C-alpha cells in the first residue's frame, strides 16, 4: 500500500513555530514524509492565512498568528484532519500539547530592569521577548509578581489580584501577556496558596482561614517549648508564631510572615478558586502551583519524630479531593488549552501517577525533588559529592514509574536550586551542554531556568553580607560562619543573581545598582556573546528544543537506561514508531569508554558537542545523540 505524508510549512515560519499544515494521506512514521515549502495544494483558507497570519518566532515585522483559518474552504479538509484544524492556534495535533513543549522560568526580580531601580520588572521582560522567542521556548513561567512585603522574595503574597509596584502595573502585565501570545508562546503564573503573607487582608479579617492553636497543655504562650507541635520550619526554627493579643499560635511551615491557609475551610477554597478564575479570564495559560501537596494537613497536627511533621502535611488526607475540586471549579470546560504543574516535595512515583493521571483530573505534571537530593544528606546543607549512579537510578525510576500513566517534568535548575553547571558540572560550557542534552532527551516536559541556556554558574559569595535569601540568612544565624561553604554551594541566591545579558558593568541587567551583585563572569558568559557564537550553550539549547519539536521519538519514545552502574557515563535509548535515539554523555572530567552496540557509532549523528563522533571513547563532558 502506498503510504506517504506531505507536510507543508507556512512561508516565513521556521520549524520552531510548529505552525504547519499537515496533509496526512496515510498513517505513516514521521520520518516517511516529504516536505514542501510552497503553497501549492494548500486548502484555500490556509493559503490566505499563510501570507497574513504567521509571525516568525524570530520576531519579524509580519503579522502575529492571531486568527484561525476559516471554517469554509474551497477545498474541504479531510475528515481525519478535522482535529488538527481545530487545534491550529496551538500548533499541536495532540490534546496534551505540553508534552512537546519547553517551559522557560523567569525570576522577574533578576531578569531585566527597565527603569534603572536595580530590580527586574515586567517591562524589562517584555523588552526581552524576542530573545526568548529566538530560543524557541513555548511557555513562560513567571515567579510571583504580586504585591508582597518580600520577606521570601515574593512568595509571601499580600494581594493575589494585583501587581507589586516594584514590577509594574496590571496594564504592564496585560501588555506583556499580549506580547507573549503574539509570538506564539503561553504564560503561566506562580500560584502560592499554601500560605499568604501575614499582611494579606485575609489574615486580619478571616482568622478561621488559618491554622490557630493554643499553647501546649500546661505551658504559657511564648515560653520555649509551648508551641502546639514540635514541627520545624523549612526556614529554621519552629513552625509556630505566638500572637500575644489572642494568646494563641498560628502555623507557618515557612517564614513566620507566611501563615498557612486552612484548606479545611470551604471559604478558603472558594476564594482561591475565584482568584484563579480571575487570572484565567485575563488570559493567563495556567499555573505552576507552589508546594501544592502541603495544602491538606492532618487536622490533629500531631508531633513528628525529631520535629519532622512532614508525614502530617505532605500529600495529606484530602489532597486529591482538593485538587480534583480545583480542577472542576477552575479549569473544567474552558476551551483554551492550559497547563498545571504542581511542585510537590517528597512526592513518590506512585503518588505522582495518581496526581498526573488524566482520568483523575488533578494536575498535568509534578515537580519532584529526588534527583536534586542525591548530593546532600538529611539536610540540604550537608554536602556530598554527586553520585552519578544514584542520580541515574532516580531518573530511571521516574521514567519507568510514569511511563504508561502520567507525565514527568524535567528540570535541573529553578529559583530554589543552585546552578547545575556548577553543581553537577565543572562550570564549563561543555558540561552545561552535556547536562542539557541528558535532561532534554528524557521523556517529559523540560523546564529551562533563566540563564541556564547561557551556562550561567554559581556566584562567588565572599561573606554573609553578599547573601539576600531568607533561608540562607536564617541558617547562618543558627549555624554561624561554618555554614558559609554550604551556603555558597547550595544557597538559593546562586539562582537569583541577575541575568547576564552583556559584558557591561551590570551585565546589561540594569543601569542602576542591582539588588544583588552580578556574577563577575558575566564578561565571558552573557547573551550577546552566546547568540553570536554558533557553538555556544545557547545554540545547543536551541537545537535541543527544536529536536523536541520535530522528532516525535523525543516526546513519545520509550526510555531504556544503559550502563546503569557506570560512574561517568549517562547513556540511554529512546524508541518510538520505528525510530531509535541513543544519548551518550560523559559527566566527568576524565575520558570514558562507552559500552554500546558498535553499530550505533555509524548511525546518523543528530547532535554532538565535539568532533570525531565515531569514537567509542567520550572525552571529558562530551555528549552525543545518534538516530537510526
């Protein structure tokens, strides 16, 4: 039987837009296609749309993709393409569009400052949209930009339905959102609803919306040990703050200025749902949900062993009920395709299968933490060398655990983690490329944190005066100067130094004095240099992103780990619909021999970071991707 497919690309749109008209004449593997760049044979509505409605991702002057093709066409669409036609705006042929997407996280405070006050803002982000479009990412995730006392860098929110003046206004946000959509990207907000700021009106006006408890029996409020439970806070000290006016304590798993909401109260849930609908109605495309698996707590709030109360608030008794209710009340029935990702410390693969099973309607994917816990002990400040064998075992368990149900999120970096180029690499561009290759070729949705695509590294903090993060400052207050080595290696401020745009004094981030010092290596590592260098980390990430967009095996392929016990080499295969990929990466500073089928070394080289790709020996930090 004759089996072929013809794929027509709209004029002016590179692969990264994925706005293409696919006329599938037979069901065939992706690689068995012929490509045409002309408009001949396109349905009439698609021909007319091609000339007027396609804005290249590089940001050219042509019109943005704002309209759908007309329903009536001089040449009727084949019925089997009706699903594709209906999903034209999203550029996807599958309902789960986010499986082939790449998300880019922006920490607004450190991204780009438009007004010279030393703090990044929404207009600064808007000015950099063409850069993000050129990188090829599909979704932007904004860390919190809501009004906040900034006790925890914006994760202590005092008003969920406004913009903090330091970042701009709602008009600035609307203009940014329009610019994101005009470039064919989406935007998701950070949803922080385990807790609010103690300056939120809810905390003053709705006492029963929070967790309040009297002192421990037989003790007076405010005395050491009188706290209702022995739980320890993530930010050091007890999880309870005494209120002399009422004689009771309120619960805060994080800062004392971040009281936990009591989700047992249906009024709390209704208020949160209304706020979420307000943002979606404004055009936002979804949410990243901060520590969302902590919203359900055992109402008894019992003591925990050694002060660890996590068994009573991680994935609590009503967590699935609360998330399913949220889906019904906020997301169900909306015509737009949205994204929900839940940050879930301590989540297991079995739990993640439940959270991300589409049939259960909870969240699309979760952030787990196992793979960023392999280089420390019980505390993040208890440093250990990276055990690559352990890292591979964790990643393989998550790939296997969610292979048939659910979906993985893939990340090395975010606003809470040190820079992976320094953490798991040696700080070199080659190690940044190798780590990027490994991550992006796994099955799941990759997340790129600002500057990761440049190979940004940890900062050289000299003293405690250089740090800004409450977690680091509180730990130093408890542990003293001996804590400095751990703070330098694992402190969250490593991720929060300003984005390195160019080699100017403040890296092009601001014309003023930055709120936290710029990494001195910005003279060598910056966006201007990276974009101009075809061999840079930036262009390697572009290739990785484009490969996800164009090769279905990257999105849908089975995952098989190779050489699991090798302490240097990270190797695996992906297989889908007759296509196989082999990924090889030497994550060490010494040469390493690969133990794979020799025929692979003669296969097509899709990506390689060094020449001589046919050798069975990988040089330090070398990575390759083969296809057959």
